[in-house]
């Protein structure tokens, strides 16, 4: 017989589970594969990341007669500041479980592995969710107002988990720490959730993870939604500490046309984006991806072999002299 110590559980978590979860940060994310991992111009100090950003093009290009004086110029820069984000996961292994497995180390190993696999999957889903949003992620919203009840109708329960600690109310209440704090008791359906306590809600109330906002800052990753925005869409917004209202270079071009998607819209957006650098990747929502795919219906080709591959590996936009995946 073999006695199982707490230290052995710790070692098991560190050796088997931790490396796998760390691997999720770069190797299991399609989006992360396209991020340039270049630390040039970055400084990390006191839990802050300082980023030197170019704010204007170089002004020192001139064409003159050879006898004329050469005028000088330069490009301009500013320093953006980003709060460091720390992600972690936790387990609960009840003492009764440990006691039951004292004489069966293999069963305890299986329990720890199962917990690790679940944590790994959730870590992956959480990072994916954050990379596509703005750091203030709303997990879902209330769709029907109720007074003093525990069960509520929501837009989606996709990102809700049993036992999850949440805050419910408006952005203002969340940021002033007056929002309702609840714990998920059960997921009833794709649009219904029950909390452990009864609360009063209004339509469009937000549901966010507890402690996502503290110390006057949000703690989740600021993803693509934070980057691809402007002061027109979000008056008073900023990008990595830079106010967009007074720094036009921090504003993204956003086409908000409410119309059927056309190739002309895509090419126009690519043309504008190419003024600032070569576009080699297009990231969009599943809905827009499917709409673009429908534009290519006449271009579909059917393979002559029986080995059919379902779905798309990628979609390609051909504009100018080269394709953009």
C-alpha cells in the first residue's frame, strides 16, 4: 500500500497539468499564431507594460534641386501603458476524496487529471473569449425584467458555469461596486439561468465575472474589439490609455453600413487598411464569414475523390496582385 501526501498532489499538478495549461497560451489558439511575438519597444515594470507607439508618419522626405538645403523631419511617438493581466485556475479536492484515495494512488491521479483537463479546456475557452472582446466582456445580458427572483431569462448561457461568481447590473453599477453579486446554481437551458439568491433585474442588465473590475480598472484581456473601435462608435473611449477623441491615430476605420455584404465593401476596407500596412490576414465573425462564403457559391468546386473534407480550411480574398487569407 502507498500513502498519498498533499505534496504529491501538488507535484502532480505542477508536472502534468501546469505545462499543458501554459501551452494553451500560444499553441492552441489560431488567433495567437498570427500575433507577432516581438518585444522590441516594450518595457515591463511594476505590473505595467509600456509600449512605444508611432503616432505619425515620417516628415523628412523631400525632393529638391541639389543646391537647395536639405530640410529635416521625423516621425512622432507616444508611450502607451497597459496593465499586466494574470490568469490562473483553481481546483477544489475535498478531504473526503483524498481520504478515500489514500490507499489507491491511481484513483487520485485520475481525479487530478480529470480536473486538469477540465481546467485546460475552460482556460482555452476563456482566452478565446477575451481575445475577441474589449476587456469588459459581458458574458450575457438579461432579456426579461423580473423582481426578486432567482431564475432569469438571458440572451445566452454559453459562457455561464455552475458555481460561477458573477455581478449583475448596468456598467455604471458594476464600476461603482453596487451591482448584485450572485452565484450560478443551475443552467436550465440555453436562455435560462438560476442563481443561488433572488435579485431584481431589468432588460439589458449585464452579467460579468465577479472581480472583473476593481482598483478602477478591468482585469480581463483587451482583445480585438478594443483595438478595432473609434470615438464615433464609443464616445470617450481610449485604446491602451490613449484617448481616441484627441488622438485620431488611435481610431480604427469601421464600416457600419447596414446592407448586404458585397465584394466591393471588402475591397474598400482592404484598400483603406493597406494605407497603413500590408494586409495578410482577415479576422471576422462566423456570420460574416458565412456571408462571404455565400458570395462564392458560383466558384464552388467539387473534388473528384471520395475523400471529402467538410467545411473550409480558409477563405481567400483576391484584391490587387495577391490573395489575403
